[in-house]
C-alpha cells in the first residue's frame, strides 16, 4: 500500500522510544587534544561560536594530526609536517574529502595561533587538495533511491514518529540537522509550510504535501503526547529529556529502518575500514531533488526549497508563491 493510498494514517501508534541526548560540552582526555594551553583556548573559542558536532570534528582533526607529530605540538608544526600528514592520510586510503577537512581544520587552528596569539605558523595557502586524486570508492552511496525504495522506507517503521522522520527528510528535502531543529512553532499547518534553519543557520520556508496532514495532526494530537517530555519540549520530535534528537539518532533510525526494509547495503569502504552505506538521511534529500525534477518541478524552485541558493535572491527572481505552487502541482513523490 502506497503513501498516497494510506496518507500514513494506518501506521501503528508511536511507542516511547527515546532519542539520544545531544552532545555535551567537550570532555578532554590526557592523551588527546588539547595538549597545550593554546589548543585548549582554541577549542573553547570554537565551543562559544560553533555547534558541538563541528567542534568535535575540529577536535578529531587536531587530535589525529597531533598524534602524527608525536612529541612536537601542532603550533610548532611546519608546512612540510602538514604535507607529510596529508600524504600519510592518502597512503592509508582516506577520502579526499577527509583530507580536505583535515587540512581546513589544521589551517583554522594555525591561523588562530598566528592572528590571536602572535605565534609564527605557516599559512598553508599553497597546499592544494586537488593534487590528491579521489579513491575509487569515493562518491559511492550518493545515488538517489528509487521511488519504490522510498515507499518501503516510509511503510516499514512501527512508529508514527519514525515514519514522519523518513517522510520529512524526503518530502521536505531536509538535512538531518534541519529535521532535529524543527520546533512546533515552525509548522504553519494552515498553509502547509515549515520554517527551516539548517546549514550555516540560514532560514528558509519549505512546503509539504497534503498527504502529510493526517499523520502530522495525529502525531501532534495523540502520539507525541506519549513522550514524557512532550509538554515541556518545544521540539517537533522531542527526545526523552525534552531537548531535540541528535543527528546521530536520526542516522541510526534511518539506517535501522533501511535494514528492516531490505534496502540497505554497503556500497563501499573507507580507508579506516568503516563501511559506506547506501541509505542515509542525506540520500533521502537527494532522492527528493531527483524525483521532483523528474516530475517537472523547475530546477530553480528545487534549489530554493533545498536551500542551495541565497533565499532572498531566489525569491526576488521567481516569487515565493510560484515556487510552492510548482511543488504542489507537479511533485508526485511516492
């Protein structure tokens, strides 16, 4: 039975399954970064400005580089040290995207040391990640799903919450980070619109189809109230603590549903041995874009819905009502 036939109303009631609590402030191990006062100050500065996930990524990059340097500290590293480190990553089969991330994070720290503490550090401006060719497996796991596969993902969950998580990622083209940040006040049910804040804290408004009306209403009227934290939480998908779900929780939910639906598979392996899986939250976003384009939604409208361009510029060119109309008139989904 398809989503269009059921309007999602026949999926079973939500059970009290808790999400993982959001990451706490950084905890430091004596064998990890920060090993110096400057490194600690840098990470604390990052904590004050950036998300916990971004700070953890910075910490991972610096920690890996620090371990490579052994007794030398990162602030004492030369440009040659950085080149040797990146070469070692490539030798070990790491993705070019990972190499690029490590370089960017190291450069950010060295820039901070130089500009804020007058430490003499290399600029790294002339190190070009493009000189590191992609591994054969890179890019795997980004192909869109078929409509049949998306339908299976929507119909498989035992809980309405998980069904809506899949439906929101697909029909709204959301990133996992945008999904977990949704609040009750962000839904304009009368107009079938959702205010979204995602990457770079850039706000945008996206439409959703009328087939989501009944499951959304049921979730808010009945199933969501089954969560002990629902009354004190402002989040559309609350965790058991009343805060928002973590993005890791969303990744786990999508992965487990894909396994249960029989559509999950490993499509590659990273240099560190971790598997690359076909189905993950971002692939649902890619699938939305592909299917919407196939259904005749103009590319410029899809780009606005997905937040790929400056919202004000796009709205000034197309007109917001036109964007939403083409979505509703053309996008068939599954």
